[in-house]
């Protein structure tokens, strides 16, 4: 099998999530089953390839959703040029996702921000699919402003759900007089006196700066490095542990991650850079 | 492993038999250095047993510097390389293959292009006789003769005699096929081989005494990340990437797509260098290693710390090619000496 050959996939739906983030739904020529937290390499023909984590339910293999923040060449090309009916390429899935078996029976604290909610949505779908296996699921999401909150419909459902707890915060509500929720960075809503920390796990996904502060907060709350699961982002090319680009110490994020526990990472200074 | 006695004539026969089966690349002494070339009729394979290691990086035979690896939407890109025999390979290159195999033939996902070429690569290695100033295999725990497998046949020259060692099943089958009628070497000859190997290893070690490289290099590389030597060498380095390109333990590459039309493209794989700033750039212009000093440290740390941790051996075999290649005269041994605490 040629690991560099993408599977053609058709763009079947484009959903605007926020001014900077769009979700694309794809139907690949052959199903691409994935585990939550694993990533794929997405090619825009002629533009290039970049890693993304599916944001859809891992129980569905014949379709895949990817939520993308438009930050540069490839991601802006997607926003400006790509239409329903266009073909892209997908290869993968790659890497290590969230170890749900290890999460079983434990309280799970999930912290996310920005486009980091993409993998977390997939994780939440996966948890809800067998929610009885987990002791509790507590989610803290941060966004820059109320307008930047993505997955509005799902967020609404989760706020009303009694299977999990969700709390939201925004960095600023200046232009949003209707916002009644919390204002402040996500670390300000992470404390929870009812949390079972000793036996729990903590999960974070978001921009590097958020991950850094969330990790510090987890540690100060009493989580040990082995209990902290981070979704790492590094420059990638091959996605399969060959090209060398995504190295952190002895690990390749594409192969040993992207979901990695903090004890693997803590001694490497480049982790959050 | 069994050793057989071999005559000069038989060596040439053996290489001739390889030529009936495959393309054969052999070391040739040019004015400046030993280079790999196609076998020609007048080649004296027995004489070449003693040649110094070829400069050409072995990786180019298994991991092409530039190759098409996919086409979109549909690809006919299935590698089907020809058989290649590589003759006169020295232990350092054999050790390079150990690392490349480990990375590229990973059980979970193998690189199909590497795999196809690797399966067609027949390695005939030769014990080192000539030790140059750039050699330091003994300083990284290796030796000037194959010690880690990864060869099909090995030839050693001892006092007018040649000894053949079979290193793989494939090598053994080939020998049977060509029916050379070889006599097994007795314990005395093997003893002689041992002594010679030890002598040459000592010669390498002696040449490197001035660097005082310690045995557990990885410990210092791990603990002394702030060593001044990284900063010093960064002043001289011109960021050409030459050290990476000639090193067969440097396997980094990147993928680049060339548009064919609106909806189709070809994907190429190109060698890359961790000494370039663009190498580890995360989306856009953020680089986790913006300073050259950090990139030099990364090269050393990857070879002597990270790979030691993940593979159990170093990503440097002490072949000295990067020392010869560097236009700034940077000697990797002085980096290692400088890291030592
Ligand atoms: C395992 C993995 C999973 C990922 N999953 C997702 C995902 O699900 N959704 C997603 O949108 N992205 C995800 N990313 C990041 C995504 O791969 C990059 O954003 C993408 O490669 C950018 O490509 P580009 O060509 O558009 O950017 P480039 O043309 O390379 O330029 C990017 C520009 O944007 C800036 N920039 C880059 N990243 C960010 C950022 N995160 N925040 C702010 N500014 C930035 C840079 O400084 C630069 O100026 C993931 C990355 C990895 C490694
Ligand atoms: S780093 Fe230099 S000496 Fe070490 S294996 Fe590579 S080329 Fe040879
Ligand atoms: S070969 Fe020398 S000058 Fe070139 S990048 Fe390597 S160390 Fe720097
Ligand atoms: S992306 Fe190539 S090694 Fe990880």
C-alpha cells in the first residue's frame, strides 16, 4: 500500500461555524474509519496537504467532517475557492487518539478553546455513544467572543443534556450585550470542588498558549502528568513517522501522538512552541 | 556465522555472478575520493576490498532524493525497482541501513517505496583496512567491520587471504546457487580475523583520542543542552544542509505537490534538512527552533539523545562524511567533545 496516496473525497456540505472557522463534510470514495483524536492529512489539489482532526462522530465511517480555522495558504484557499461538489484528497487516519478504555469508569475533565473544539466534538460524540462507561464528563469551553463559539447547535444540546456538564466562557463580551455567561480565559472556570481528581483524567485541546496554561492549571489542581491528555500540534509532512518533521524529543507527534500525556512531554522545552 | 576462505579470483567470480542477476554498484578510487560507480568488465573486485568507504550516501539508493510518490485523483505509482547489488560497503553504511530499516519498515506503516528498493538491495560489505582521520565509528559504540547484521555477504582481507561471511538467508542462497566450492575457515584463521579487527578498531580509537569523546554520549547530550559549543559552531555554520544530505542516518524529507491541472496533481518526496529554518516551521512562520544554535543542537540531540531513547542506538555511525562535507570545517566530534561536562 502506498501511504502517500490520498483517497479522493467529495465536499458535500460547507457549514460556517464562526467568522474564522468552517466545517466541511466529505464523502470519501471509500470509507475512512477513525478513532476519536486521530488525524488525517487533507489535500487540496494543487495547493498542498495539511493535518486535521476529524470533528465528526467516529461511529460514522462513510462521511467525515473536518472543522478548519482559516489561518494560511491552504486553509484560506479552502474558504475562498472550495465549493460543494469539489474533490479533495484524504489519507489516514493516523496516530494515537483518545484512549477511551483508559477513560472508562473515571471522571473526565475536558478543556478546549478555539478550533481545538474540533477534535473535542468528536470525542464528546464518542463519549456520549457509550456514556454509561464513564463516571462523569465535565467540559469547559473558551472562545474569544460569543460570536466565536462554534458548534452552536451541539453546544445548545450539551448545555441542556443531563449526561454531561458544559460550561462556557469568553475572553471578551464587549460587543455582545446579551451575553450572560462567564467572561475570562478558560482557566478561570476550571476549578470544580466536586471533581474527582485522584482517579480522573484531564483533556485539553486548543491553541498552544491555552494548552500551556491549561496544563499548568491541571497540575495545580492536583492532576499528575500521566493523567493529562494533550492534543499536540507540530509541523507535519508525512503523517506516518518517517519524515522527521514533527519530532518532540524521542517522539513523533504523528505516530506517538497527536494525543499524548504530559509525562511524555514535560521535559522538552519546545512542547508549547 | 560461518566463515569461508575465498581467493581473489573467486571474489571476481562472485561479483560477476551478481552482475548476471542485478545492477552492480562498486567503489572506484577517483582522484579525491572513493565513489560508487557501475561495474565494468575490467573491474578488479578483489583489489577493491581494501578501498576506503565510498563518499556517496547509501540512502540515495533506498530513499531517492527526489521522487514521485503519488498522483491524484488516481495513481499508478507502485514502485517496481530493479535488483541492485552494492559492493564494497563498509560497516558504517551497513549501520546506516539498520537505522533506515528501523524507521522506514516500521510494522504499522512501512514506506512502500523504501521497502520495494530495500528488498531488491543486495549488500556485500567489506571489513575496513584503511582508517582515515574522519573515521570515528569506535567512538559511537560501533566497529570498522559489520557487527549489527544488515548485510548479505561480508568479505575480510587478511594477509593474502580473503574470508567470506554469510550474513543473511538471501546471501546463503546466492552462494549455493553459484556453487563456488568454498572451504570453511578454521579456528586459526578466525582467530587471525579477530585480531585484525581488534587492531583496526584500536587504530580508529587512537585517531580519536584528542577528542576525548565519552562512552555514554547520550547522557551529556541529554543533560547539557546549554553547552556553549552549540553557540560557537552556529557562528561558523553557513546553513547549507550538506551535513544532512551526505548522512545516511538523516532520513528527513518533505512532500510537495505539483499541480497538473485544476483537479489533479503529482506528489513528490524530497530530502530535507533540519538545519534549515523552514524545516520545523509550524503553519506559517512560527518555528520552534528559530536560532541556528537550536537547530545544531537538534541535530545532535536527535542523533545522540532521542534516537538512543526510541531505538536504543545512536543516529550517528561515525562515518565522518559530514566532516568531509562541511564547508565551514565543523567536525561533529568537536561538538560531542564540547557537550561533555
Ligand atoms: C495533528 C494536527 C491536527 C490538527 N487539526 C486541526 C483541525 O482540526 N482544525 C484546524 O483548523 N487546524 C488543525 N491543525 C492545524 C492545521 O494543520 C494548520 O492550521 C494548517 O496546517 C495551516 O495550513 P495553512 O497552509 O493554511 O497555513 P500556512 O500557510 O502554513 O500559514 C499559517 C499562518 O497562520 C498562522 N497560524 C497557523 N496556525 C495557527 C493557529 N492555530 N492559530 C493562529 N494562527 C495560526 C501562522 O502563524 C501563519 O501566519 C492541526 C494540526 C495538527 C498537527
Ligand atoms: S552525523 Fe556525520 S559522522 Fe555521523 S553518521 Fe552522519 S555523516 Fe556520518
Ligand atoms: S555542512 Fe556544515 S555549514 Fe553546512 S549546515 Fe552542516 S554544519 Fe552547517
Ligand atoms: S509528520 Fe513525518 S514524522 Fe511525523
